[in-house]
C-alpha cells in the first residue's frame, strides 16, 4: 500500500482504503480489520525507523475497518517488544499522536499520570489501573463483570478520568482484575462474595485509600454489595449496574453445564445473546469481540467458581434492614436479558424499605446487560451525575 505524502493530512471521515491494500488481502481468510492490524505489526516490527512516515495510512485503514484504539495500541506494544527501549518509546508515542490526530474527539487517551501496576492481595497478585494516583479526590472504583476484566471499563474509565471533580481536581478512577479473571486468572479459586470483597479491601489498603465510591456491573455489582455490607466505613457511595440483589437458579446451572461438557466455549453463543443487542453482535463491535475473547480464554474452573460465588448473592434482606446507609445508584438496562428492571427494582425497593433516602434509580433505553461495553457514554453520564450529587451531599 503506497503511503500518502507526509504533508497530506488524512481526514478519517473522508478516508478510503487504498486499492493496493484491498488487492493484497483479497485472498486472505482473515477479515479486513485483522489484515490491517497485521500490516501495522509487520511494518513496525520489520522497519521501525522508516515505518513512521507511512504509519497514518495503515492506522486509518485499521480504524476504517473497525479496529479500536486499544486494539491498535496492543498490536504496537507487541511489535515494539523486542526493540530497544528508546525506539519502542518513540514508536508508541508516534502512534498515540497519530491516533489523536486521526480520531479527534473520539480519541480517549488518558492523562499522563495514568498507571497500571501490580498489587499484592493476600494469596495472589493482580493489576490495578489507576487514572491519577496523585489526585486528592475520593476514588471511584470500578468492578468488572463475570468472565471479563478491567478492560471492560476502558471507554467509561477514559470519560470519567477526563471529567473534573467538584473540588476542581480530576476524578481518580480505579479498575482492577478480580481473582480468576485477567491478570489474576491463576489466583487461588474464588470461594465467596465475602472473599472477593476482602480482596478489594486489601487493594484499597495497599493504595492507602480510606474511602471510595464503589461501582460494579453484574458480577461486579454482587461484589460491590458484599463490600458495602462488610466495609461500610470504606464505602462513601455504592453504584450497582445491571445486577441483582438475589440469586437466580440459572447461575449455578451455568457452572454445572460447563463442567459436564468440560468446556466454557459451548455456552458462548447464548452468553453473547444475553449480554448484547443483536445489532451489536451483527456488527461485531469491539465490546462483542472483547467479550467473546474473554469467555473463550476463561479457564473452566474459574468460570464455574465465579458462577457459584454469584449464586451466593442474597442482599435484599440486609438492605431492608437498613445496613447500607450510603447513597446508592442503580442503573438498569431496559433490554437487559439477565438482570433487567424486574431485578433492579427489587434492589431499589429493598434500599428504600431500609430507610435509605438517597437512592437514585435509572433505566437506560436502549440498555443491555453489558452496558459499559455497548452504552458506555450514557452510563458515564449517569455515574458523573450521581458523583456530583454525592459530592454536594458531603457524604
């Protein structure tokens, strides 16, 4: 593919892949997005010094065919792994600048203080993603869904990190991998929601965080409830997204079916149908590709353990007793096939029955189970609005 002139700026809205690229990949069994990502990897790996001049063309082609910024950055990271540190840094910096130029307002680069680091949690190590370790604002902790990991929050994380707290400083946003997931996939088995809440407590202690706004989606919402009930003094506010306050019989069944079949993969089609709209699955958006990859890679034992932990969920009675006194945000997807309005309204009723007067209930339409992946912008708006409300309360 012949590169454009170095002086000619590519406008993504007007961009069309070159005929040379289309001819080159016409016989490949890979789709165009995968081919474009491979072109980027080969270009950088084989000729890092001279590739930068033609890089924008390849990046634009990958974006045109649906590659995301994070996918491109992952490819660049892999390609530059065996370079010297100086060349690797130069290449990654150049790619970030090119993406920012190409994507404009769609570019979700985080603040330069953004870090990912290992944190020891009792019997294992995980990775914590921290948008601004030096921020003095109350941190906002995001807990991912079952089978996924901290990357589930990428779009929401970036938007939250770019927002400004009431006091004028940036909001500190934290996401991490739960045991049995992502970086912590090889941790000792998850046995209970209480154990998973204890893991988060250890992470916050390691980061010297006394109080946090704790948000979780689905499985993460179950863990967030357990955390708020076990560590009320460390929970300034609680955010529950597409989750429930009680177990469903199907949750244990998903563990036993995988064990009986000795594989998680056969459950993938029905899982994606529960999680996303048919349109998102048909378009094969990044969130769908990412979720599919996570489920395919998940170890059978971790899958079964997580569903059995989820099946222990039984918070409604304690909520009715008023054991959660902090402000609570409930965000429900109208089209959620797993924990839709029926389940989320029970959470609202239980919180209010317990005397909690600071319960905010929101239904997003359209809204699906994996809301952070398909309705990330709408979800972020609800989180930010609630965060501002909590700041004003001085909770």
